[in-house]
C-alpha cells in the first residue's frame, strides 16, 4: 500500500474513528462533561475525505478479516461533505445552546452516536455495515429529540419517532435478507447484491421492503407524521442536523440500492407517483401550520418527495446518471434546510431591530428551495431537469417549485412573527456564527460542487435557464399574496396531521380490547373452549408437520 492509498484509507477510518473515540472518552465523567465543546471536531475527517473523493480520488477500504468494507464515490462524497459541514457548524451551535443546561453530556453522547451513523451510511459498502450505520443514524436520535425530560410534547414526538423508526428498520432488515438471499455467490457487498437483483427470485419483495424502509426515513406520505412532530419538538441544533443530514440516510439508501442499470418502469412509476404525492401533500398541510419549525418540516416532506420522484424516473428509464443528479439536489437541501433551522434559533433570541440582515439572508435561502435564480436551488432544479424530462413529470416538478415558494414565503412570515417583543442584545456569537457560516455555504458551495456533479455553470446563466427558474417563484409569490388574505379561513391541522388521527383511532380501540378480554374470560369458564383450542392446535401442528 503506497502513501496515497494509506491517506485515503486513513481518512475513511478516521471518519468513523473520530466520533467513536470521542464516545470512548465519554466513559470518563470529566471528559464527558466537556464533550459538547468538542462536537465541532468530530465530523472534520469526513469533510476531508469528501473533498478528496470529490476531487476525483475514489476512496476504498476492504478488510475481509475484519469484515469491514468502506467506499466513497462522487455521489456519496457530495452528500458526506455537506453533511459533515452541517454537523460541524451545528456542533458549535449546540455547545453554546447547551451551556449550563441539564443533560448536556447525555445529549453529546446521543449526538456522537447519531453523527457516526449519519456519516457512516455514505461510506458503507456492504449490507451489514450499511444496516448498522442506518440504525445508528436513527435510534440514538431519540435522545436528541427528548433532551428535555420535562417536555411532554418532546416525549410524545420521541415515542412517535421511535415507532416509525423501528418499523422502518424492520422493513429494511427484511429487504436486506432477501437481497442477500438473491446473490448467488454469497457476497454481501452492496454492488453485488444490487447487480444480482434482476435475476433474484425475490426481486419484487426485496425491492419493496428496501424501498419502504428508506421511504419511512425520508418521511414519504403516509409515513411522514413523525417528521413534523420531531422537528418541532427537538432543540434547534438537533432539528438542524436531523432535517438536513440524518434524513439523507434514506436518500443515499435509494441511490445505493435501486438497480438503475436495469429499466423497471412499473417500480419506477410507482415511486414517481408516491414522490409527487408527498411533494404536494407537504405543501398543502404546511401552509396550515403556524410554528416555523413545523413549516420547515412539511417542506422537508415535500422536498424528499421530489427526490423520490427523480429517483423513480431514473429507475423507470434505467438511467445510472440519476444517482449523481439526485445527490447534488439532496446536497443543496442539506445546506439550506440545516441553515434555516439555525436561523429559527437565531431569530428567537435577537431583538427585532437587529433582525433585518438575518431575515433577508433567510429569505434568499428559503426562496432558493423554490429555485430562485442564481441560488443553489436553481442549480438543483437544473441538475434534475434531464431525468424528469419535459413531459408530465417535468411539469409536476415545476408546479412543486411553485408550491415550495408558496410554503417558504409562509415560513418567512411565521418566522418574522417569532421575534422577541422586548429589546435585547444580538444573538450570541456561538449561535450567530454557525448560522452565518451555513447560510454562506448554502449560497457558495452548490456553485463549487455543480461542475463535479456533471453540470456546466454557464448553462445556469443562460436567459432560458434563468426564466425557467424564475417563473415558478413568481407564481408562488402571487399565490402567497392571495393566501395571506385568506389565511384565517384555512383549516388548522394538528402537527403530524394523520398521526393525531391514528392516535385517536388507537385510543378508540381500547374498548375493543376490553370487550375481547371479557369475552376471553367467559370462554375460559367453558370447558369445551379449552378442548376446542387444543384440537385446533393439534390440527395446525399436523398440517405443518405433514405439509
């Protein structure tokens, strides 16, 4: 192994080893109490690895004796780089936000565990490693959501989040087992099981369970209810990384496991339909919300839907290039959404007379999600224009940009209303600086990454491209003006919408459970009931024994 290979392998190992070493240090109480100050350092090796891989150096590490297989290509590197940047900036914010608060050490431990999984999913090259990191990015996040032990809303949100998370993990486990079973040589490398999928006798079930697991992580409708509850209840730094970086575990999962080398029109079109339904549903419910964090959560539901639709179009056409296009689109969302959540926290502690620069910059990022010309969002729309095409999917994508603009203007209006009424100093530097860094990164980094994603910057500056980016924003702004006049007539849907309905139905089912228990008690008093159950058990046992 030469020096360059050693550096590449070392960076991949350090991406995981750094947060794990910090976790190990948490065994000592004194180090654990000071851990929030070190959160900024944990993602930096991942950022370095991403920069090297984006520059054209594929990174790989295969140690069969240790059952470790890591790899980093350009789509994974793009997402790893922006995720690491967000985790680092939010780590500074978290340190300032947690200072003097109870449970800060516990929060830091859960942060490092979730961070390890969030970075690990981008570099895992085998089924076992990917599943482990996917579980890490999902399960420990519960501790970030319920950081405040006395917050009942956070505890409810955490419970709902865990229910959806466990269900998603179960789907993914079933999918991975079937993927592995369909690989004739017994390999568990992701590239091998995906290549064998077309000939697998369990192709439909494997693909269905795997996509279901990732769709739950992405908050696809109707499995989206956890997302608004979670983002609204979580502390600002946790909401920032969960909405920006952690949710992309589902995106990289679809990029890695969908067989884009084989055209699958049926499965692809189903994913397109699910994606666009989520895109418009997120906007429709989001405009009824008052909490700016909840509005951003429904925006994530909508944006993840667009990503699913793009991947579906690639699957239907057998277009392998869609992986890189989608990775770039998702990267712009990581930057913008993570920054906007930090903006919510900064606005909440800043006097109104000092807020104009913050609100102006937040407006640029928010409208960028709708494709405002010269923003990262405009580049993202341009990147996925080819896979979406000029037909119905392309039209729906443009209409979703109209909806996103409408929703983001609603967010800005609600954000402005959260400004404190009393005069107070500007936000502390530990809160303001991370927000400013992420805001500037949201503007500049997409322009730096676009050429590596296969695009040409000159294409984004043509009159046609500027007009294509502008008209959905203008229509969305006009609709926002109309919405403001009719705002009081909109229905007031609860956060999480269908989750509340499901909880009501579940509570109503208690009466069924009580009636069943009473009936069971009566049946147990009848001697023939026991004999009947025994007979049924014997029949079933004989049927299974003799086939």
